[in-house]
C-alpha cells in the first residue's frame, strides 16, 4: 500500500468529517419524511415545516449558529451534551473568570447567541423548554473554566436551579471554583410566598452583559459575582402576549381566544397572570411600566429622578416595527409619568418564546458602573450595537434640508396674464389630463387583467391634481417651471411605480429645458423634442425598462423617435407632432403582442396578455395624443385680440 502523505491527525480529521457528512445526510433524508407528514397535518405552523422533535431542533440550531459565527464552537457530545462556547477559550489556560448561562431552548437568541468575548463564555442548551441535564452543564464548566473559576447565571426556575446547582457542586468536588447567581426579575405577580420566587425573564440578558464585561476586565470571581448579584437586584421585567407559542411537532394551542391578550406571562407558554381584551399599545405599555415600578411591590429600587435602562424584548413572533413602536411609547411614559431619565434603550428579540407574538419590558436602574459594563465592547453576535453613549432627554427632528433650486423661496402662482406660450401650455395640459380622467375606467379594466387593477385610479388621481394645481400655482408663462410643478403634483398624490416614473419624467424634462432655454424666450419645437427624449431616457435609466418591455415606453419611444426625425428633416413642427401621435398610438396597441419584462404583467399568462394592451402604454398614448391635437387646434385658430 502506498504511504499516505497526510499525518495521522489529518487523516483522522478527514475521516471524522466524512462520517459527520454521512450522518447529516442520512438524518436529512429521514427528516424529509417527517417534513412531509407534518406538513400535511399542520401546514400552517413553522414547527410543521421543520418537522422534527425537540432534540433535533436544538442540535441543528447549534450547527447553524456555529456555521454562521466564526468565533463560536460547540462540544462534540450531541445529542446529550449541547454546549456552545467561545472558540478561542480552553479551560486549563483561560486566565479570566468564565461566565456560563443556559437553560431550556426555544428562547433564541438566548442564550447561545450571547456567547462571545465580553459576555458569555459558554451557553448550556437544554431541549425545548427543558432544563439542560447535569452532565451537559458539567461538560461546559470543564471546557471553559480556568484557574480564575466560573460564574453560573441561572434563571429562577426549579429545574434550572437544581440541575445547575448539582453541576456546580460536582465541579467544586473536582477542584473548580464555581459560584452561582439566580436571576428573578419577573414583576407580574405579587411578592411570592414559599420557595418559588420570581421567575427569570429577559432582564437576565442585561445581567449576562454586566457580568461578562466585569469578567472581561480581569476582575476576580468574587467581584464578578458581586456585580452580577447587584444587577439582579435592580432590574424588573413584565411580558405581554397576543398568542400562545407553538412547540415543535405540536399543534397550535387555542388557549388564547381572538381579541385577547395575556399580561404577566412567563417564557415557556404558561398562562399569564391576567387575560384581557387587546388594548392600544400605549395603554398596554403604560400598564406594564406601572406594574414594574409599583411602589407597593417595590421590586426595583427606582424612584423619581432615577436614571434607567429600557429593554423592549420581542417574544419571537413580533415584528421589529411593532417593537420600535412600543419603545417609542415607553420612553415618554417613563420620562413624563414616572419622572425617570432613560439613558439607554435596547430594542429587539433577546429572549423569546418560540413563535409567541408579544413583548416584554425590562427596566434596570442605570448606575454609572452598570452603564460602563453595558457599553463595554463585546463580540457576542446578538448583543445590539450602536446603542451605547448618552441618550438625549428628547430628540428634536433634524430640519429637512432646503432645495437648491433658485426658486426655492419663491411662491409660485398662476400669472394674471398669459403669454402665447402660457395659453398653449394651458390648452395642452387641460386636454391631456381630461383624456386621462375620461379613460379611468378602461385603464382599470385593462389593469385588472394584467396588473393590480388600479392604473386608471392612480393616473386619474394625478390628472385631477394637475388640473386643480394649474388653476392656482403653475407659472404657465415659464414652460420649464410648469413642467417641474407638474412633477410635484404627481409626486404628491400618485403612488406606486407609475407615480415615481412620471415624476422622474417631469424632472428630467425640466432639467433639459432649463439647460437649453431661457425663461423669457419661447421654447422651440426642437427644444421640446430634446426635453421629451431626455425625459424618456431618464425613465429608462432609473426604471430599467426599454422598448419592447410592454410599458409606457412602448408608446413614448416611437413618438419621440419619429418627432425628432421629422423636425430634423425640416417638417412643419405641428405636422411633425401630429404624425408622432400615430406612432404613440400604434406603439401602445402593439403591446398586446409583447412578452412583458417589467411590472406585474410578468406574472400573467401569455394567453391573457394577447387580448389586453399595456394600461401604462395606453395612458401615455392617450395624454400625448390629446395634448398634441389640442395644440394643433389651438394654433389653427386666429390669436385673440389684444386687451383694450
């Protein structure tokens, strides 16, 4: 046998990689069956899509996590041992206090997402909503604990306290220095009796950060423990849910009926303290803050004049937009109703409950030492960035920058007396917008077959605004500024793609007219044609479409091309414009035979498209035809007599 050039250790690693790959492939093939079976039964649930048991969900989450973040690693003990740890830490040689936390899974990104320099050294993952076993916790302690010892941060649940406590005692018997801090920040219920105590909630994340920063600074174990215990005593949390979470592989619970919310729930799907009708977010936030800061329970030592840290935590199924709304409501309520200064705000999903819709609010007293720890650098992937630094009492919006236009401060208005160019513009604009308004129903009908059915309504809205604004604001004697104002009218009332494209069309035409003309001199037909061409080119540049894409350009491009040809060939300007109308109409009609390459028509079957023209092209041909024919008619009449 030929001698292998690989050292023994490399051969072993390759062998292990091959085995792991085969193992994963076989598991994927087996789980594909589960996906299909689960999908037929509970196709509306994310857990059905995953289609796996609680244990597989956690191990595969860990695999994805460490693939995503290069600084994270996990212990090779699946499925019994599920430990995420810093890849740069080895227990025997680690010269700082190790900070370890964990608990049942389903609260991601907690706790594994907060492993990193400056925060957790390791996270012990149990199955979904189940405390990790003692062997797993002990493995984590052994993996990252050096001579400085380790701190276990544990949420106040019986299973976590017992399993982490037993693991701590086992580790101590092996010679490790281990201390444990229990976090109980729940403020939903009256002060408990007996041994249960307050539950550990999202405030635990703040304790992680404070302890992790203290350990990273090189403090001894006793000082790190002292800072963590102090942080536990100055934080309070309460949650609100609008839905019940879905356990992997289980059907959705219907415990919480429609229009109801739960106040004061835990993070394991257990019922809340109170079920109530859904209320506006400002009322809900106010109620939660009143509960956390209640002087009757006195859970947190925060009084008027205190400085506080605010955390808005999503419970898994709440959009960032909703969380930001809650944060925006909470800050002024804290400042105005409770008289406290909010100096840090953390908003996001930190400790979730699978797919539960809702959020929790945590308030921590912001002493200077605590702020220093919260602001300290960390590589934990899910700790929020960009929130350190002093938080102003109130944020005054930055003024909108003024336009650089020379006419920015000038109030535009319709001239009292129109010159010949002004009268011609008025006639053309009035004819164009009237044509669009009359075509509204046909445009909507065409668009209902090839788009979303509102082309006519959108175009008519813009045409009506132009019609009304022209009577008051358009400086009709200045053609360039009038075209600019048409774009402003369109921008104000027309939504969607057509609105922005027509605004671009007008702005580009305005820019070309300003470049090539003077406001007190009538614009020549060639200058109009040049502005028309420049506007079309701008729409092509920013919209991405071109001739043959089945858009409004298929009406405008043929008209512009023929117009330039006729004018350059010496044709009478009015004749050139009138002949270009036929090109616009023919181009719009030809869209029936075009395969769409832009817009919503790209999703419509070819059979449907062959009987319907593009609504945008038909609208463009309509206003171009109406404006041109109105100008032709206007110029064929004798001019009005001069005023006496």
